[in-house]
């Protein structure tokens, strides 16, 4: 049975993979996006509308007639042009519009280990949205991925990029904290599957391999033929180094909050894996392209016309 879906950010990273899965199943797909003119490769199969966060009526109208909303909208870090606080406010408006529009189910992408008490805006904001979705009364599934990998990803690609260019790789502290990457297509499969469920569900979306961060870097280096010496660096010094490199690249490599979340083990759970793609095998099969080009977060936000793969 086919239906009508609205996927936020269908021309972006995870949203594109989700939209592709839905189209393959014969569903009608619409998107809400900050980049309605971005190149995407879907032709005319996806109708695009801008977000209308400041206009509740227009936002509700853009959702009317849809059966399911799959929400990937979020921001990675606070910036002068966008903040976690604004992302929370906008997403609350989206949930309110979904209820007013009669959306039958919401699939919402969150993060592993969100907490209302977290000092980290990313994890605290995600927890606020999970609570709001629960209180909304909308049937929903919350998916909690740790780190995504796959074509057009940022973190895994840029680790490989650094390994290709520098003789040593610094990890924050001892590098013994866990991380459980999931392939973006596995997340997409889970999102589509959960769109057909009933009730209220919360699922940790993690891949089949659990790494310590140091081991993850070693695995990527081995896969691309660039094994490097890995050294422990005091987090404050590592942040300074990544900040300087970020300025040179006109981007933000990592934030203090991302480093702290990683070192606190917030990107690791004790749940059973939901993804099947092993990063170790995927990295080897993509060794010719992984990390060849730097993937810039801010470039994707500044340029709203080109596809991610072309930036």
C-alpha cells in the first residue's frame, strides 16, 4: 500500500536516502527544505516547498494531505546563522503543524543518549523534542542514530581526509570511548519501516560494529592504505588545533561540545544493532574515494544550489 510522505531535507544527506527508498516503493514524496533549488537527481518526482517556520498556516498547508512526516531537520552546532535553540523552536512549530494538518505518523531523527539534563545543547535539544513529540499525541517513532557514514557523510570522510594528509593523527585524551556508526541507507530503511508501524516507539539506530574511537581511526587508516601513528592529545590542545585547521578550511571541523559528547561515550549504547552494513567493509570497498576530498559543513549551508557531492 502506497502513501504520501513529507520528508524534511530530502535534497540533503539522510533525507535524500530516505526519499530514494520511498520513491522506490512507489510512494508520493514531498519535501520541506531550506534549499528548494538544490540539485538532487530526483527530477520532478519530489515537490519541494520552503520551510515556513514563521507562518503556522503556511507550514500546516505544506503538510496537508500527507500520511507521514519523516523529520531529519536539525543543526550540528551553534553558529551566527543558526543555533540549536532556534532548531528546537522550529521543530516544535513543525510538530504543531503536523498535528493541525492531520499527519497520521511522525518518524523523527534524534540522537543516542539524549537528556533533558545534558549540558550539551545538541543532546539537550534532542531530548526536548522527544518529550514534545510524546506530549503531542502524534503516533511516532523516534530513531536515535549515533554517527552516520556513507556517501556524502562528513565525520568519517574527514577522518580519512586527515589520515591522507598528515603523518600523525591526534585523538582526544586516551581515545578509548565508544562509537557505533550506522550506514545512512540502513537508517533510511529503518525510517521507512518505522513509518508503517503503530503506536509510539523509540529505537537506537546503530550499526553492527562498536569501535573505540582510536580503533575507528586505525580501521579507516588501514582501509584506505594510510595507517598512521595515533597519539593522545589533551582535549583543549586538540580543540585548538582543529579550530585553527577549521579557519584555514573556512569550516568548523569539531566543536567543544562534540568533543565532550564523544568523550562522554554518548555515541555508544548497549542496544542491539539495527543496521547491517559494517563500516570496516564499506570503507575498504570505497577506499579509492573515501577522504579524497574534504567535506565542508558550512559550504553546504552557504551554497543552496549544488548537490552535496559537488561541494
